[in-house]
C-alpha cells in the first residue's frame, strides 16, 4: 500500500527500556506515564507482499492474517507455529471467523463466507459491484457480531471509499468520503468505536450504540504526529489503542483519553500493518508487515520485511468477536 503516491511458545525476548506507573484502578494515567519501549522479535519468517488483517481465533487457538497482494490468507497454530495457506484468487482485504467455524472474507469482488475444510467460498453480498477501481480493506466485528469493513481506491484517490457494516447478511454504508479505510476497534463498555482513515494521520472516536450499530459524534482523539501512517489497530483490556504504523517501524500504544503516545514496540521492518493479542492470556501481540512500497536499499536494511513479529508488552488484549451468521443460514 503506497500511502499517498509472555507466551513461552514464542521464545521471545522483549527489552524493557522504561517503567510505567499505573493508577489504583489499574489504568495508565498520563501524569504517571513514562515512555515504555519493547523490541519485537521474529515469530515467523515470511515473504508477505502486503501482510494485514491480524486476528486471533480463540476457539481454534490460531493466529489468522492475510497477504492482500498475495491473494491468500494464513492460519498459524500458536503452539506449534504450523501454518496453513488458503488461496482465494483475488485481493483480500480482511478476514474474521464466524460463529459456524468458517471464515468471512472481504475480497475484491464482495463479502464471502469461506469454508476452510472444502476451501470453497459463497457470496454474501457485494456493495462494491457498481464501483470501479476499488477494493475492500481492513475490518473487524463489533460487540454485537456485525462485520465492519471499509474500502479504498486502487489508485488511492481521496474520498472515493466508504465504511460498511454487515449485519445478519444485510449491508449498510456507515461512512463515505473515506480514502483508505483501516483499523477499527470498540471500547470495553461498548459505547465508543475508534476508526482510522489512514491518510488523515489520526484516529477518530464515534459514539456507538450496540443494539443498532448506530454511530454518531465523530471527533479526533489521537493525532499520530508524522511518525508514520496509522494502519491496523488493536485495543487492550485497559482501552488503550495499539496502532501499527506504515513507514513507521513500530506499533504504538496511545491513550485515547489524552491523545498521548505512552508506549511503542520497535519492529525490525519498515511497513508495519496490523496486530492482534493472542494466547490463553491474550498477552502476546503478533504483528504483520509488508514488503511492498520499499526500495532495494530498504529491503536490504530490513530483510525480514513481510514476516510476522511478536512482543509481550505486559498488558492483555480482549477476545475478538466473531461474525454472527444469519439464523436462516445455519
């Protein structure tokens, strides 16, 4: 994507550079925070052209991710690191598990259910069928089991894309005039949705109504500040945002209440794309990266670009929500 033109099983070593204080409630407070840094280590050496879509399937104990330009997705057993690949034949923007043990994939030609055993897909809906030179990009499920997934123009022209929600098989456009729809997460109290349109270099919060999926009152809560372009995003059990930075060599931890960067994971790759907490305790963060949009010199400097990395940042994530399949389909 050319923007604008500790689980012992991982055998990792994360370096703590500074300490971080917490309030009595356990939530990090801005007045007590010192910058904390970790060093990510290699989890799985890969050649993903555009690794993305990090998500942990807590039922199968697998880390799932995609390679958009490779037109495939992968499932990785977190205990054995055994990996299975699935070729979908077209660009894939995101993947989430559903409640039937299948996957829901956002492909260039629509949203599909994908059966991992038969390796076959079935179209759910395609809201992009009248739009040219556009594809789906990142997405995740909200607390009610709706899939929220956005799009982006293949030529990355401004304001051509949208954000959609898929609820019980019905699709609804939630936002338009988007350029590159990316990370999306929800707060623990289910009252706030955080969302990234990458070229804006910020994170917006929306008031969120879980019963209807309605969003309102959009406002900027985090300004990235020129250290990279915000891509995929995860949220931890303290409602802090973990944002992968394209062109940024890192995953940052931001406090959306203050807008401050309070921690970062240094990653030995240039284009960092997404991340997800994995494991029984959800205490390890697996990170995806990409090789596209890198010069020969950059690839030489970052030979592990396109691989998966991991860090144990000392906080826990939250379980991913699976897509809730319409009753009639079951």
